[in-house]
C-alpha cells in the first residue's frame, strides 16, 4: 500500500541535517519534488483529502493552480463559482526566468489541476510539469491552438513562440481548451463551463475588434513596434505591425551591442518616433538603444511601458487581460500616431473591465 503523508509532513521533511541544520534551498526543492512526484507516495492535504483528488468533483470546488495571472483570470472566468484558483506568478514576474519554490510545488501537489501556458513559456518549470503529469492533471492552454496558427521563429531553434495571448483570437482558442478540460473533469457542471466560456469569448471578440480598429489609425510606415524582447510577434502578425525586440523570444538571451546597433539603424532609416519598455523586463537595454540612436543624430523617445509577460497590479485596469491589451494598443497608438482629441477611441459597450464583473 502506498505511503500516505500530509503536506505539512512533506514540507517539514525537506529540513534535513546538513550545513547549519538544513540543506541548501535548491537541494530542498529537489527533495520536495522527488517526495511528491518521483517516489509515488500518496499525499494528503492538511484537510485530510488526497492531493490527487477524487474523480467526482461535483460536490466541491475544483482546486486550480495557474502559472501566470492571465491564465488564473481565465480559470476564474470559465470556472466561475466552481473553482478556487491560485496563481504562482504575480505582476511584473518574468515567466521565462521563474523558478518554482518549495511552496509552489506544495500548492501544485495539492491541486486538482495545474493550468499553464506551455510552448516553453515557463521554461524553468517544464520538468516539474512533466513529472507531475502522471499523478496530477495538467492542462497547457496552448494545446488547444492549431499548430498551423503558431509562429516558429528561426532564431528560436525550432520551438514555437509562446506569446500567443497578444493575438486575441488565439487566446480565444486557449479559453476553449480550458473550457473543455473543466467539462471533462466535472461533467455535472458542464453547462456552466460552456456558458462561461462562450461569454468570455464574446468579450474577447469585442476586444479583438477594438484593437484592429485602433491599429488602423497608425499610418503603415509607422507601424513598427520595437520593445525589450520579441514578445509581440503574434500581435504584429494579427494587427499589421512590424516588430523587433532586443532580447529575442525569451528574456534568457542577453542583448548584445550588435543587436542594439542593428535596431538603432532601423529606427533612424525609418524615422520611427518611439520605442517601448516592458513591465516585466529591465529597461536598461531599451535605454541603451535610445542612446545609440541619439549617437546617430536622431532622437527617439520611450513611448511608454507595455505589459508583455505579466499583467498589471490587481485592482487596476491593467490587472485584467482585457485591460492589459487595451493599455498596450492605446499606448502604442498614442506614441506612434500621436494622441487624438478625445483619446484614442472608445471601447465597445458591454466589454472591457466592466464586462468581466
């Protein structure tokens, strides 16, 4: 019979004899992951239920752990009152560099389902997801997107670009994937998940129309979006912008002097008025780019801060997916096309942040 241990017991077990009484943190993390996943023991939550969860989830809320804020919000909207959601990564956190803590592993072990982006966005956590798969349900929302719709930039060595949420239509496909997963887990409440998913996609359809309309106000020759890293390729393809980033698809790669000089030449040759920093990426590379442009006798300004790999603070408009996308397109339009009287435009009635209440 498999050994049963409570989460608190497992957590305590990582404090083992070693240097100054406990092992160093990376070793403790490895041991915790090994205890939860590799040994095959059955883990009980502190409330007495098993971490793997009963097959019948209709009589209680589904415990969901999501990696990013965007995915956590999606789970809350599709799952509604039937889910209890915890996000691992907060505002301003770079998922490319994020490493799971001991607490994260404990939260994932206690979940009924772990929902993540996939396509190596959460690069440092991929191994954990693989190991958990045989014991805890995992859902990569990008699995619901037709691979023919995905970008595979040559500089990313055959891997797909994971930043699908900047094409709103692709995020609608991701919503549908999570909806199907919840229906499969809890068929007794399938109608609720399907209705919530349909309502969410309706809001996203209105958001997509808004972004397309606003993008059209920027002259074609000015539709060049230069940011800290290449998070906006899907945005560029969907809404008609050429894009460039200093760090490539993943922020793991460092921008070199040659990258900065190449983009500086592009800015000067095309008369690009503005470049953009990102909320989850240090601004030093973009600041170095503006200095390189000035050295060539041209002035380019920082047009504002865009949200790329993480949403804004909770309670702010940018703390929602729709508010984040609206902020980005409004900031881009204002910087590249110039502000217009009365603002950049009005969002369709019944959509936006108020539509999510």
